[in-house]
C-alpha cells in the first residue's frame, strides 16, 4: 500500500482533494443513473454547433474515487493477512 503522501495526488491541499471526491461521487451517481450525456448539438443563428465530451466508464470513475479516498485517508483498508502455524 502506498503512503498517503505519495502518488499522483501528493501535495494537493486536503480541501481540493475533498472537493474532487465530492464531484467524482456526484458524477458516479449521475453516470450510474444514466443522467450523464456525452454528445450535444444545438442550432444558433449562424449554424449548427456540437459539443462532445469524452465518455468515461463506471470502472474508471470508481478507481478515481478510490484513489482520492486513499489520498484522504478514507475508505476501507484491508488488514495484512498473517498465517499461524
């Protein structure tokens, strides 16, 4: 297991990490309920416009949420397995 102060999120302020976690969890809920769109188009006076966002998967979002939780010291930690003889 990585120490809490290492990894790609090291050095980020705790408030920023918490804000990112909240946003990621909200996105997870919206994606799970089918509320997240990835491509939009509309018509303006001078023509048609479209915007496309890169789709993400529930698995990628779950991994990101778990990474943020580890950086914040949250989430479940597994105890080390020890064998008795």
